[in-house]
C-alpha cells in the first residue's frame, strides 16, 4: 500500500482538489503537499483540510533537489503525484524560461530524488509509484474538418443540443505523436519524455496521464472561465482571442481528481492514459453560456451582457482544436465523467459568484505578501 504520498502543486487549482480528495478519502495515508506558492498557489484553496492529522504542507521548490530528496528520506515517501507546473499558455509566450525550469528541470529533480531514494531501500521500487500529470496540449492541435459540428462517434454524454457535437473526426489518442506548439506544451512534452525515460532506463514505476481543459472552483482567474465569470460580474470587457472559434474539450475538475485517484491506485505501470469528458466546445459558445448564466444568477435579464464580448488579437500559435479520446481509461479502469457540462458550468458560476472574497484576494495578490512574510525566516 502506498501510504506516504507527496502531491506537488497541491495549492494550485487541480492539485487542491486532488489533495482534498486524498486527505478525506484515505485517512490512513499521509499526504504531503509540496508547493512553492507561486502566484498560482493559494493555501486558502485548502482551508477545509489544513488541520487534518494526515495532511502536511511543505513550502518547497520542486527544482530544489536536495530539499526534495531529504524530504523523501525523512518521510519515507512511497508515492509521488506530480502536478506542480507553470500552467498558463499566455505566460509561457512571454516567459518561456520559467516554464522550462519548473516543468522540465523540476520534474527531472523529482524523478532523480525518487530514483535515488527508492533504489536505496531493501524493497527497491516494490509498491512505489511516480505519477506525472500532463496535458492534452502535448499532442498539438487537431483539424476542424466540421466547423458546423458533427455528432462524436463515441460520446458518453451526448444528449441535449448542439453543444455536444464535435468539430472534427480525429481525437487525441494515447499513441499519437507529440507535436507541442506553445512553450507551455513544449515544456510539458519534455517533462513527459523524461518521465518515460526514467521508466525505460532505470525501471522507475511511472504513469503519465494527459488531460483536457479543466474547469471548476479555485481556478486562477487568468484562465478563460474564471476570468470571464469575474469580468461579466463586474461588467468588464471579455477579451475573445481571434474569432472565438477555437475548440477546447472541458472536464469538471473533480472528475479529473477522481480519475487521478483511480489511476494512481489501479493504473498499470509505464502506461499512458488520456483523461477527458468528450465535451468539445467553441470558445464563443462557452462565453455565451457564461454570460447567460451569470446574468440569470445575478437577476439581470439573460444575455444583457453580450455586448461585453470584445474580439482581440489572436494568441500567437493558438491551437485550433483539442479533443481527447479517454475511452482507454473508461474501458480499462471503469472511470467516467460524472457531470454534464451544463450542470458543471452552473455549479462553477455559482461557486465564483458566492466566493467573491476568494476572487478579490487572488486578484489583489494579498495572499502572496502574507506568505512571503510568513515563510521569510524558514
Ligand atoms: P496551477 O497553475 O493552478 O497550479 C500550479 C501549482 O504548482 C501552484 O500551486 C504553484 O504554486 C505550484 N508550483 C509552480 N511552480 C512550482 C515549483 N517550482 N515548485 C513547487 N510548486 C510549484 O495549475 P493547474 O491548472 O492546477 O495544473 C496542475 C497540473 O495539471 C499542471 O501540471 C498542468 O500542466 C496539468 N494540467 C492542467 C490542466 C488545466 O486545464 N488546468 C489540464 C491538463 C493538465
Ligand atoms: P485557457 O483557459 O488559457 O486554456 P488553454 O490555453 O490551456 O486552452 O484558454 C482557453 C481558450 O480560451 C483558449 O482557446 C484561449 C481562449 N481565451 C480567450 O479567448 N481569451 C482569454 O482571455 C483567455 C484567457 C483565453
């Protein structure tokens, strides 16, 4: 049984949901959240679990090999679930070096620490696991052969309305060649290669998963959905890149966290699993849903804020379409997304509207000053 687990990036968006799930579901495990607390890391995301006896927070940079190695030895770590990364494409275009450092060198530092520590144990790699969380963006971009939409061949959730239609015949499958375009996805692709190389060269028990776009509570409001919900609320312009025709495949974050739980415990070593909800949407269609939902929940006439839509210069190298085939995960491990998109969006919009204090805190950056002060002498 893997019972002392490091979760990296646990103070971020997805990581906080994974930490919460593991801390609550496995009281017999010791969950160690290792996070540097960059602008994206916020301990307020974990307020409800911070006092649990099976939870420890360690502020550390994953690039700091000595600290990670010492932590693994001291805590007898059996498993690593690695989410820490620089994650925003627009930032990667402005500052690619930080992305290479954290996403590539940080992952390498974790791999090497795990290898050295586990190799030093009498049981070696027995019962150990290094689980690397990656993105579908490593596969590049798919063509949009059906811009008006077609019915996907194996949608699990296809039901109401045109928004469940897919826009091309191809999906990202696990055997697809990597073709990253942004510095973010190039750095993630590189880290994925290092993880697989550590398995193939040293036998490290690794697993890689590639997931589609996540949405839900606690996402930093630089990403499309929380940024736009907050802007609609305050009647600020909504900067739509290009024509808003780009397609993303959206998964509710708690469904991703559940998939991580299933794969960490039952996934096959050295395998790759794609994670996604067969839920492709054009950006502009999501934006219209967000406007209608925010307006309705705030008691404004539905659609009153459509004039906030502002078309701006496209993102450089903007990938046209992502669509992930997660049928291997569904078939082999029985995981399925639990939420319909309409339900997930409604929950998400409600959460952001009900947590304006959280939003104000992250947008002002006050929590960062607090951490800098708190951790100054440690
Ligand atoms: P996020 O930006 O919200 O959180 C990243 C976390 O990592 C933050 O808490 C940050 O403080 C921490 N971190 C950054 N650099 C660090 C370092 N050097 N050392 C230690 N901690 C550091 O990201 P997210 O959206 O939660 O994504 C988590 C992971 O999931 C990433 O690896 C990302 O590539 C992957 N992923 C994200 C999505 C998505 O839609 N958000 C989809 C698929 C995969
Ligand atoms: P984002 O949330 O940054 O995720 P990713 O780039 O990883 O897919 O963006 C989702 C989509 O929304 C993407 O096609 C870019 C687009 N977008 C905008 O049109 N305007 C914005 O202000 C942002 C942040 C994103």
